[in-house]
C-alpha cells in the first residue's frame, strides 16, 4: 500500500499567551478541516497560518501542511514546489525533511501521470525515483518508500522500453494502476501520520485517563 506522509502539527510556546492561543485555534481548525477532507478550506487555513509571526519550525510545519492540502486537491506542481522547499539541504528538522522528500516524490510521480508528453513523463518519473532513493539511502527500512519506488520504477521501465521501440505505450492499465495506488491509498490514510495539537490544560485534566499521547 502507498501512503502519503501527511500533516505535522506543532504548537509553539510563544511569549504572548494571546498569540499562542490564536495559533493553537488556527492549527486545530486547519487540522479538523483536513480530517474532514475539506482540502480547499484547509489550504486557506494553512495559508493564514503561514502569515503569522511564527518560529522557524512552526513556519516550516505550516508550509509542509499547506503542501499536503494542495496535493490532496490534485495541485501537484504547486505541492511539489512547497515540498521541495521543506526538503532543502541544511534544514535542521530531519523528520520533516524526510517526509517532504518522500511527498515530493509522490507529487512528481502524479505530475508525470498527468503529463501527455512521453519525454516529460520520463523526466518527472526519474526525478520522482531520485527522491525515493534519497529517502531509502537515509532510511533503508522505509517500507512506503520501497513500494513507491518499485511502482514508479516499473512504469518508468515500460515507458523507456516503448521509447526505444518507437511504439506507442500499451493500454492505460499500467497508468491507471500507478495513479490508483498513489492517490487512493493516500486519500484513505491521509491522517495516518498526523500529529494532533495537544489539548488545552482544562481538557487535559478532564480526560487525562483516556487521552492519547500525541
């Protein structure tokens, strides 16, 4: 199964309680919209978060989450660009960088699937494989990256084979299979790696026995 690494939500400890509460409410709102598959509304909420005077990590997190919302709307070029920024070398937030590289690979693959020019498809699929390879070099045991790599590599080999033979590619069954795997499972499990905002102090006291440790 293919999984899209998704939302990272973190609440900064700001000097102003008012600012902290405002950011917390906006994060909860954006998270809730995303969970309800209200992608466009979630996008707007994350765009608003990015405009706040956040610390570096919280700003990077909001940008990453915005890219996830764009991806789920099929805006793959825009999502890939934002994921690329979150995956830039030197980023100190290692976990976020790994997820961003993985998601950029997905976005590039989906761009390739939607492109009509075979030459451009090949370029995008090669870029996608490169992203998954980077993830696997750092985390050899990443099962999702392994599966995504194999799925994309299989379709790329088929494209390159037909390119050499100068014949049209086979029926769209392979294409549909790749798209289905990368999109359907992502939409089914888009919240699998979300980190929920921590509860407020009042709610934490009321439900401390049954609350999950997010």
